[in-house]
C-alpha cells in the first residue's frame, strides 16, 4: 500500500481540463497549435468536489492546490465557489492556485484574494516580460496578467512568480525578478525547464511551435547561460554512458516515489485519482501516444476495472487509494524491468539518478523567507 487516505497531507486538484492558453510543451495541444481532439473538456463542479472530498478529509489535510495537468483553474466557473467551500470547512487549509493569470475580472481576483487570506497563494506562471511572455504562454496578455496580479496583491493576496527560462527570455530573468519585487510578489522562481525530450526520451536542442494548421511558426530553444540550464540535461549523457542507454537506466533505477514521500494525492478534472499528475499526463497528448508509459498505465487501469474504477465521482476516494490500483502501481516498482511491468513513467520521474523536476528550481529561490509548498506537478 502506498499510503492510507488518512495519511494524505497534500492534495493536487485539476479543477478543469480547459485552458485559455496554448503552451507548446503542454500535453493539451499539439506543440502550441490545435487542441488535442481526444482530451475531454470537463470541470470539477462544487458538487463534485463535495462528493469526492469528505469534510473530515478536508479538515485533516495541510494543503490543497489547484494545478492542472491539462487545464487552468481560472477558466472554471466553479473555482471560486470551491475555494469558498474549502475555506468554510477548513479555515487554516493552505489553498493554492497555479495559473497563467490571463483571465478573470477585477471582482473575481479581489474575491479570490479575500477567500485565500493568509492561508493561501496564487502562483502566476509568467515566462518573460511584455515582449516575450506570449512566446511560450500563447494566447495570453501580459497586460491582463499584470492587472490581475496587481488586484490580487492589492487585496492582500500572496502571489508567486514562476518564470520558465528559455533562450528567448533568459536575458530578462533579473529584470523580471526586480519587477516582481516592485509589484509585491512574495516569491520569484526562475525554473530550469527539463522538457526538451521527445516521446522516446531523446534529448532535443529545440522544439517546433506549430499553428493550428500544423505549420512551424518558430522554435523554442534551451537557455544558453549555464545557470539557467536544467542539470538533468547534462546528467542525461552520464546516465546513458553508465547504463548503455536511457532505456536500460529505466530498467535498473530504484524508484523512490515523491508522492509517497510527501503523502500527496492527485485528482483530475474527470475525477480520476492518481498518486501524482505525472501519471495522469500519460492519458492524453501527442507526446504520449503509443509510448510504453501510456500503454502500461492504460493496461493497469483496465486490469483494475477500467476508468470508472479510479473515478472518485463514482467510487469513494478511500476505496480507490487503499485498494487494488494504488497497490498495482507500488508493486510495479519492484519488478525487474519495464518489459516485466515496471512503470516507465515512475522510473522517469522518480528514478534515483535523473530528476528533471527536482533540478528545475534556481538557487536564489524565494524573495522572502517564507517557503512555499514544494509542488509535485507544475503548470505547463
């Protein structure tokens, strides 16, 4: 058993699979172009959340943060009502939102700040300044984002700025850091992206960005300055040299589950329950189609009884967490190789010698002293 329901401390919730943006490295679209046709566009309603999360459970956890694998919480019309309910059930619950910040009106952001109070935060994913942010955060407005952030901060909201560093914006990191201080952001984090890999785990120097017709508009490139490069990109070559190939590394690496270590749980907009969002993102996406990691997970879900068997809209959360599916996941970690059933996705994300997520945060970290919750899955 990975854990019991009463052991859970952190909960990540994808309240919607919808989004106003089209980030090229997000699995919800085809490299920044057309939306993925297989992705269900759904929301978790207030009633869904009340059914999925018993009030005793809400009172027992430390943090619940809304950060979607595919969607952004600010585009759901249920988000404010859900936050209001969570706050009424557990006044001291740390409630967080990860967002691009480019939607919602002044009254929405003001209400959110007042509801979150001192026990909540919003992390704005802003990857540059006015001339660069939309290169990655496609379809967003920098002006709108800053307006919303000012309203939120002005009403007493605690705001963080996450900045994914690419070649096209690396010259702006320190300017953005200073701007965030002037605006009143509590934290600024320059994130070293580890997403320059293809579906077969081959490292890429650049990635095409497509329009809705599938035509290349431009390329995303890794930052050139060493301080903004993800350490795992250099470790990749060492891993391949040591093990002979990255696939052989995945076969041999010991898995230390981050979700188990942190006692964290993930619920998708469909109501599907996983230990983390890194498993959920194997369900849909141009980068996961016909990959071993996707096929393995789908086969495991089928073995467990299908999607309904892990859907907390249809089965109690405690039953899903403590019965067969989560046990199958944990048992797979002890299997000899990926071919024998060891979950490849777990080996990639929680293997002992290669960690793109753990290496994405900068040394300067936070502007102020109060640390934020370390998140298992971050907004694209």
